[in-house]
C-alpha cells in the first residue's frame, strides 16, 4: 500500500514540475533571478538603473557635468612619452570657427616615428576608414552612401597642414561632423600623422 | 539663360553695344569657336567629337574629375552633394566657371546673382577651392563632363536592358524553386489520397465479401490487449517506468533551476530598431566607432545621440526610426535602450582589460554581432563560462618584459604555456570584492 501511494505522489510531483519547467522562453524576458538584491547595484552605476531617480531630471542617474567644467582625466596636456613629452594647451583653446588659427598655431607634439604612424593607422581604421577608405581616397563603404568624402591625395587636400587636419577631426568641416567627443587629442594627433602619410598617396 | 548670364559677366565692359554683343554671341554659339571651349559642340554632336581643338583633353579631365570632383558632383544632372554638372558649360562661360572652380567663395562675395542663388539653394555648403587647376585642366574636366553626360543615357539604356534580361532570368529561376515545392506537396497529397482510397476499397471489399476475415482480427486484438495487460500488471516493470519518468523530470527541473539568473538568448525589443547587421555587417563600421569606451574603461559605452548624428545628421533623415533620434534630441530626452548583457553586481568586469591587454575580439564573447538584426546575448556569462576561458587562454607574453620572470618561474613548474589561470585568473578576489 505504502509503495503504491509513494508512486502516486511521485507522479503528481513530476507532472507539476513538468508543467513548471516546460514554459517556453520569451526572448524579451530576461528570466528569473535568484536573490536579485545581489544582482542589482546598490551604488549608482552608468548604464544600469532599476528605478527612476527622484532628484535628477527625467529620472536619470547619469548627469552631464556642470557647464564649463573639464574632467581632469580627459584634460591631458602632456603629449608623447617620457623625454619627448610636450605640453600643449592650445588644442583646447581654439574655437570651432577658427580653422585658420588652427592651421597657423597647432603643431603636432608627438615625435615623428614609425610607432606613432602605426598607432595612427589603428585609430584611423577604427574611426575614419568606413568613410574615408583604407587609402584615404574617400571610397569607404559608408562614404559611398554618404557622398562628398574627399580624396586626401587630391590637389586641394594634399597640402593641408596638420593643424587643419586636427581641427577638422575635432570640429568637423562641411559634411563631416565633429569627432572630438569620440577621439581624445593625443589620438587625434596620431591620426593626423597617418592622414599625412595618406595625403602623399601612400 | 545663356544670354542673361553672358550679359551679367564682364563682357559688357569690353563690348558696350549690347546689340552687337548679342549678334556676336549668336555668331559665337553658331560657329562654336574656342572661347566656349567646344562643350556645346560635343553636346550637339552627341559626344562624337569629345576633344576638338581648343577644348580640353577629356581623358585627362576624367582623371581630374574622379580625383577632385566626383565626391560631390555627378557628370549627369543627378544631385549628389553639389549640383549635377550636366550642361554646366553651356549655362556659363568658361571664365565664370574658372573663377568658380578656383574660388567659389570669391564669386559669391562679388554678388554674382547665380552664384548666390546656388549657394543658398545648397544650404550654404562651401565648395572646396581648387586654385591649382590650370585652364587646360578645367577645360579637360568640362570636356569630360559633356562627354559623360551625353554618353551616359546611351550607356544606361543597354545596361538597363541587360538588367531587365537578367532579372527576367532570375525570375525564371525564382518560381522554379517554388514550383518544385508545390509539386512535391501535390505528390504527397496525392499519395495520401491514394492511401485513403486503398483503405476504403479494402474495407468495402471486405464488407462485400462477408465476415470471413473478421474472425482472425479480434483474435489478434484480444491477444495484444491481454499481453499488454500482463505487462502493465507486473509491478517491477510498472515502478521501473515510473522511476525513469521521475528521474527524467528531475533532470529537467535541475537544468531549469541552473538557468535561473542566466540570460543567454535574451534579445529584448529596443526603443529604436537599430540593426547591427546593417551598420557593423554591411557597412563595416568598426565597433569602436560607437562603443568608444571599450578600450578605455569598464563599460563599452552605449553611444549617445551625437554619434548617431555623425552620419544621420545628413543621411537617411526621413526614416521613421531615425526620426525617433531627432525627437529625442529636440526634447532633450534620453533614448531608453534596454541593456542586454547584465552582469550581476557581485562580479566585476572590465572591458579595457580584456580588449586592450587580452587582445580579445568583441565576437569572442558577444557572438557574431555583425550578423544580428536584433542584439542578443549569445554567451551564458556564468562564472563557469568565465573560468573556462581563463583556464584555456594563453597569455600573450611576447615582447613584454613584465611577463619575463613569470614565464621563467612557470616554465620551471609546468610544461604547458602560461595561461590566464596561472597569473591569478582564478583568484576569487579578481572579480568578487
């Protein structure tokens, strides 16, 4: 008798478990979490927010810095490494509409060597190549769609100086939009080196 | 158009009498002299005489055009960034064109009405100046434009015809697949109908022929029923079946329990249906272009709207999905992307360490993002998954003095290469603190 009733209980349990575990997974449902208080951050984290923040506008936890302030880690004024390091403050002080000032004043503080050009190429491939093309001929895949991407080696562009190129990366020009928020000044100078190589039709 | 611009230009000062000027102009147009650089003649002659005497060298012009102009101008009347240049040489005299090409801003500043009009029409986009192009270069470029603009329709027609023929061919192939499927389906249906018919026919024939065969059938059925009853009555077999069933269910339950907190396959609907397949796959935009934090810090960064605007400030503005970005910018309202890869707060993870130092590709953990229409979590992101990779992955110690002594020490103890696990990749406090 006992054995029989055990069997019956087992079957009932099995049926219940089958129905519970056989729920089909919905792709837009992240699923269950065990002890969610260990999963969710206690402190404020970027890109992770469970509840609307009662103090900030639009319930955001992230806020813009106060206007006019500069995060110190983004305000690098010394370029290059050890002995050849140079201090340059001008890169932050030329307004967007003064490209001619950039052309006259800005000088690339990075040393002239293969390493800088090679690092510039890596950055160029990341941030520029899809429009400007691998050889700077304006034939990138996005460039073909976007239109109006110039050829670096063409007469009107091959003699533009480093200050000009730096300014265009920072603030954009004509159809190109500013890329200063994505690429920091040191990286921009590295890209400038590589672009200058492409201007010579490398 | 022609005449009004001619009179606008400086020719007035040379020729005070406008009647004489117009007469000469007509003569000029009719006789096609060198001054107009023969573009009209090429237009009239249908491109047969591409580079007559005094006109530019169209071959050289083509190279110059592709190098300097093609990025913004089309030789047809298609509008690219700047206006299409078809017939430009008949709209303006050569002197005007030269001035414009060498320094368009100066022409606009001089108050030339057409220049100002076109400048405003193209939302005040400045054309690059080409002061280095010689008269011959510019003549060549316009000779090429006239040749290309007259040749283009002729070239397009056979191409279009060919395209139609090709599409016709592909149409011929396309339905053939469908046709095959339909054919197979029909055959299957016919076989089924045939089977049903056979059954009906046999039943009917049995009914007609009498009940002679029925005597054997109950015999078989009852014997089958009896044997089944015997088997099910056997307690050993009965409980064995039950236990197997219970164990299987238990296994499924345990698997289900282990998937608690694992979000593999999570692919939520995003507020804007951004396609990685299009951007990263088709257009080959580097992951770093938008996810700028990936080699700088803990988070890879969700790009803010200004990065979208780097392209979509200009292209695809009419798409309803991109309109959502504009709305969000105008209202200063952040776009609420749904985070897909959620690591629990109890585990620390840093993108820069894995991408910069470890040299991992994004796809190692995130799967083939460049093929995903909707982003999906491909890896389980469990601790076992992390540890597994740390145990298997060799450290790139090449040309890195930091590792020299470690490699030496490790070589003394083990014959295997230095793995991440050997340099603390399994320490609890690396990720949990």
